[in-house]
């Protein structure tokens, strides 16, 4: 098949980057694959290093004069390339592709992945569902239920949860863990518990809820805790909120990192306490690294673990519940190795990248018409 993947993000791109890079790597050896994304994006930079993937610089703006030029350029590209599949990943690129396909002699099939929990009840969604969608991928059962109550209910909706490379994301050997810990944190005492996340520093990611929970603990207990939050550096407003807690615990911001293994590998426990979440790569990567992971019950997050086995599930914003888990961890550190092993086993058994690729390619195949039978000469 000839496949075009699209994305709108100009900067970091978050989980979209992981999702699309996984697709590019999984498709490149079997299919002809092109990425159409902003040239300034992290995704474009990553994709430029993947041998066998072609790139088409594209932006997807809302301003009408720019939009018309962008759609016209895409239309010409689609006409020339004659793609079988266009896999879109947001509303703006979905809109552009729908418009660019109007009037084409040979229209590609359009697959849309719903990555977030934003409403799907707008007029734009209704139009795209009717005129610009052949199938939909939901990244969690929670998202699938949202789509089943929307205009997309008349289209095939496939729940395909994220796959991750569990060979890459794996628990470090004890010596490597100590080395990563020293590099990231310097010298820490043996009874220190390091909680880490690669989920980002936006307010909605809930890391300040964890800080609030830590602040409710006695100062001597706080001093045994280190919080590590990877992602863009937090804004001055969020830093001010953090400072207001006057924590005795350390909080470390490693910044944006290309490989989160160096961060998660230094930690004892993972956390993803999002206020809204469709599924979360950060949670799955944490579990694959063998970290028992503390998560909120937002959206599709609880689909990642069984409470009490691979980690803990707490209500969104519930700092009392979070502090209760922290007290348990600090009082019973001997329980962590068994949970770590369970987290790793669960990841290997359920987060397969091969399974993700197989299911996604099956969706592509499902919308491609079967070839007409050839007449047999007599």
C-alpha cells in the first residue's frame, strides 16, 4: 500500500510523535510511506532519520487565505502520488485532507485516529464523519465509547491501544540504575524513594497534585522523596504554585529528553496523575521499565493497570488518596519488587508493538476494496 501519515504539531507533539514514529518504523519495510507534517516539528526531525520514509513539509492552519493555499498544495500532491490510505491524527489535518480530496478522480481512503478526550459533537466533526472518514481508530476503550455516541458511530470504530517497544523500554540492571540515579540526582540516601514521570509538566498532567500530597506529609518523611518530572520546563506560574508548597522533598526537571529511559531508569515508582487522559504512552513506558505506577482514574488511564498489582489508581485531584499511597510505599518498600515484576510482565504480555502494528494494518486493509477478479481466457 501507499500510505500518507499526517500530523499538525509544530513543536514537541507529545504522544502523537511516539504514535506516528512507531507507525513509520513498522510500515516502512512493507509499504511506501510518506509523512506530511510541519518541518519545524520534533516529529519531522525524528522521521528525517528513518531510512525508507519520505517527507512532505505541510502545515494545517485555520486562517482562510493560508488554508486555501495549503489545501490546494495538498490536493496536487494527492493527485500526483495516488495514495491508497491517508492516516490523519487531529482535526485540522483531517479537515485539510477531506477538502483536498474533493473532486479527485481517485480518492484515498481516510483513517482518523482519535488521540484525546476533546468533544466530537461539533459541526466540523459531523461533516468530517460524513464526508471525510472511512474508519476510525480509538486509542482506548474510553475513547471508543465516546465515538460510539457521536457522528462517527456510523463508521467502523476500532479500539487499538498503544504499543510500545518493550525491548527498548526495559528495567535497567542494578548497576546501571545506580549510575543513572547518580547522574540525575547526585548522591541520595538508600531509603530515598524516587517517583518519576515522562508525562510532561502541563498543569493538566497532575504532577502538582502529587506535590500537594507530598506537602501533607511530615517534613522528615518528605525528605525521603524525590520527584522527577520530564518534559518542557514548567512555566513561571506553575513554578510559583510548586514553591508555595515549600516542599522538603526535591523536585527535579530534566527537561525534554529524546530517550526517557535515562530518566525512568533512575526511578523507583512511576506516576501519571493526569486530569484528562485518553490512554498515555508515559504510563505504558513507565510500566515497561518495571516501575509500579501511580495513576489517576482519568479517561482511559485505568485501562493500563490493575489497581494494587502493577500500580495504584486514585481519583483525579484526590491528594488525600495520593498521600495514602505514598505512606504505604514509604512504610512497605519491600512490596515494590513484586509490583515491579508484575508491571514488566504485564507490559510484555499486553503492550506489544507487533500487535499494535498488526491491528492498524488490518484497519488499512479493511477499507481497501478487494481487487476485481481477472477474467480467465478460454
